[in-house]
C-alpha cells in the first residue's frame, strides 16, 4: 500500500527533540493549574515534542469522569502559548474535530474505541478535509489489522499528509499482566504493509501500570518504533483517570535516561556478511517448517475422513488438551516461551479443524443443492 504521507511528521519535523519522538502529558485535563504545571515541568525536560491531554474521555461506565470538555481546550491553548510545545488531544466525533481546530490544537488522535467503527472514522475524516493538521490513529480495541489500516486509509483519503499510527495494545477477556495485550506482530505487520507510516507506541495503555512502562518502552525502541506516547501527571496518585499508569515528569525523565537506543541498520560489511549467513539459515528452517505443516495437515485430512466415516465430531477436547500440555512441557524445556507455544499450536489446531471441516462437508453442499431444486 502506498499513501502520500509527509514523513517529516517525525523524522524531520521542527518539533523533534531526540529519539524517541515523545508525546506526553496527563491522561485527562482536570484543572487549568494541573495542566499548566505538568506542561511546564515536561517542557523543562527538553525531550517532549508534543504535549497531550484528554479533553473528552470515553469511559466504559457512566457516572465516571468523562473529561472537562471545551474549557480544557483553552488550557491547551495557554500551554502552547506559554511553553511553545505543540498540543494534542483525542477526538471521537466530528464535533470534537471542529472544536479542537477552533482552539488551534496541533495534533489529533483517533482513539481505539473510535477506530473500531468505520462510520465514525469516516465522519471524522470528512471533518478533516482541507485541513493541515497532524493526525494519529490508534489501533482498534480488537486485534484486527485490516480495521486499523482501513481507519488510516480513510484519514489519508481526506488529504491528511502528516499521518501516523499509535500502538496501544488490544483488549482481552483474559486477565493478564498487562492492561492490554501488545500483540507486537500486528504493528510489525503494519510497518511491513505501510513502510513509510510513522508508528508510536503507547506504553501507558498497554501496561496499565507504572511498573511495566520501562520494559514496554524499551521493547518498542528495540522494534524500531518511531516514538512513544507516555502519560505524565504532576500528581499521578490524585489523577481522575488512569492514575496507576501515569508518571511524574521527573519519573519520565528517569525512564528516558535508562532507554537503550540501538541503530536501525548497519553498513559494517563483516556484520552484514554474518547476518546474511544467519538469515540464510533462517530461510532454510522456515522452508522445513512449511514442509512439516503440509505433512501435518495431510494427516489431519486423513483423520477427518475416518471421523466422517464413523460419524465422529471434529473437536476432541481431551485429545487437544493432551497435545497442548505435551507441547508446552517440551517447548519450555527447550527454552521456548509459553506465548510462542500457545500461539503456534492454537493456529495449527485451527488449521487442522479447517482441514477436517472441508473433508466432513465435502459433497454436502452439492447434495443439498440437488435436493432443493
């Protein structure tokens, strides 16, 4: 996919301080004093490129703090005037777009609860036509890369050139260490599909806790993300929303000082030769994996034939549980992660079910079609 983007958004933009490109500020604008005090301290770090604050907050339940609304836009305008920092906020509908632009907001982002809805994204895109503003699109709450790309395309077709994506993780029913599952392979695939699109990581919403902000930030840097969006509040413990995932400006400074920033590439001929040889080995192993998958699915098809002939259901839960436990035990003993084993064998099992389903239903459609004539 080729989008007509202005990649100076991050890589050459005047507001760029240093890698990582950093967007920071409180989850929510609560009072003018809180916003300005936080902005002043963040500006003094000389590392923040954009000051952010939520004005309208889409909350899961009613009767919770849903943002201060339009008065907060005035506070952001004051931040911009006093500190010189560009300012940003989230927009969830076309009215938000009009109000934000009226107050000179420099950057808008479309949140995860909004990017999941193509109708709403299109309304926002229509409101952005003819406007020169920076726009980021957060991933949808569910792990659907096509939905994410679709939202990005809608904004791009509105004529927005300074466009980027924000990876904030994906909602999960299961309770896990992080608030949202990173599913790193999805933003990696987004980078493969749209190479020139700047991608920012939002460790605050992935982690849901200050405890994990550094490790997620470091992983994003190791994966060559263009920047970070980290929430910072002058007094996080008193924050009206998402208190546990916000840092003080000083703690943010300390986190940034610990980040290891690696080179995206190398021109060292010896290193390139070594990497080339190792990648050839990877290619060989990948070919073996494909061949093994083919052989495994042929066995699954044969199993499907026997099940069909003997009128047995496809899903055999006890057998599947045995396979998973055996694979997990062996994989962990060989130093493989539980996440890898779980993801790989779930995918293999689903494909096995698909193969057996085709065998089971072969001829049924034609038979039903003939009887319905």
